[in-house]
């Protein structure tokens, strides 16, 4: 019985060490932007406007700054990762957004391909990434 408890204690200690030390190893440099291209997407949206007392719907053209980003996972995690992309705009403003990305594994390298658009009046000049 004593051996069983000591084995269970070792297993629990190993799991705790993996959780605490493994998560501490994930630093900002684990996510590397390999390639990024910036563009604007124009979209027509229906908005409600008022003319006096009456409301009516109209089309409005909205321009969104977007980025097509290729990211390398330097940690090489086998588990799915949540990627947060931070955009820096031409006015030095910032915005962060969780991105939907396609994951590709080639040999020992894990790469993500992401497209993300932001709500801003200014174009994107740079992007950074973070794993959450």
C-alpha cells in the first residue's frame, strides 16, 4: 500500500512540474512572425439611418485593414494553440484579436497561416503574435 501511495505521489509531482514549468517555458519568443502582408478589405454593410422621424436602411462602404500572417511555433507544441495577433497601425495605435489559423506541420516545424482584419481607420504597419 505504501508503494502505491509513493508512486501516486511521484506521478502527481511530475504532472504538477509539467503544468507549471511547461507553461512557464512558453514565452513571447515562442511565436515568431515569419511573413506578413498588409491590405485593406472593402465591404458593404447595411446600416440604419434617420431622416427626421423616419428610419431607413442604406448601404455604407466600410474599409477594414487586414493582415495575411505566417507564424512559426518555435516551441513545437503538439496541442492546438490559440493565437493572438496584435496589429500596430500607422497612427501608432494598437489592437489585438484572436486569429483563426490553419496549422501545417512539415518535418519538425509547426507553421500557422492566419488572416485577420481589424476595425480601424488607419492601415496596419506591423504585427506581432502571442500564444494563449
